C-alpha cells in the first residue's frame, strides 16, 4: 500500500530538503503556500511512498527542517479592529508539519 506524505515547511528549508529527498530516490512535488500567523511563504511538499518508506522520509525531513527562533516586527493579529502586538516578538519558525495519508490508488502515466 502507498502513503502520501504532505509536509509544510519553511521556504528557506525547501531546497536542501528537496535535494536530499531526490538523492534518496524519493519523488517530490513542490507547491508554494502561505503560513497563517506570520503570513510568510511556506513550501508544501507531496511525497508518494510505500508504507515501509514513510519513516525514512520523515527522518530526512526531521534532519533538514529544524525549528529555530526568529524575532519578528509587530504584526496585525487579524479580526475586528485589527489589533496588533506593538513590539517585536520572538517566535519559533521552521520545523515541519507532516500529514501521512493512505493512497487508495496510484498511477504514473
């Protein structure tokens, strides 16, 4: 059975992660996306693999997409009145959000 791994990562982590995945013979589809809180650019990767390869892919993602702290300028928080944090704040960025889905059917044409 196949799995579809969807990984949402920070843009700056994408090139090295994609390179490592391809060096290990994992096909990758890259899509641009936008994050919520920081409204910054993200990359969403779709990786189709056999069940037994899921842990290998997640290990590579873990190795290439480490969480780190970043100071950001004041941001509107959204919602009524668009309140905002009036001073720079330190936030965690990077890392990855990973979804693993069952694939009912896979065809490469």
